[in-house]
C-alpha cells in the first residue's frame, strides 16, 4: 500500500476511534496504519491536582479509586506511581472530575 494512502487511512481510523466509533481493530492492524496508543504519563503533582479538582480527601479519593489511602499518599509524594487501569482512570478524572460522582452515595 502506498505510504500516502496508508497515512490517510490511519488518519480516518484515528478520527473514528476518537469519535467513539466501535471497532474491532487488532493491535497489529493499528500498528500497520501508524496508530499508536500513547503511554499515559502522570506526575505526582497532577495526581494531587486531580484529587483536589474532585474536592475529596486522600482517603475518600482512595476509596473511590478502590486503592489504599497509602497508595494515594505515596503517588502524591512521588514515592510510587499508579499503574494499569488506575492511570487510565486518573486520566479520565483529569478530563472529567465529576465522572465518578455517581459512586458517592447520599
């Protein structure tokens, strides 16, 4: 496939994925189109900012994320870093701080 066509298809597929279009592309297929799933980089300061945006204490924030309060404290101090799906959840909370408000029962 010519490079320019491949790039055009890659751009279209990327736009489809970003708009929420359901697909079943494999990692190999996405790689062949030049589409990469970026690694999430999050700093201790960003984690604290995210928690503060939610107006929650470390212990309540930890409970909301289903992690220990010690983990949140260590993330904010830079002693540890979140991994896996927790990084994705923190990224989502950064974009939409009230995303998990439904979990706070009144």
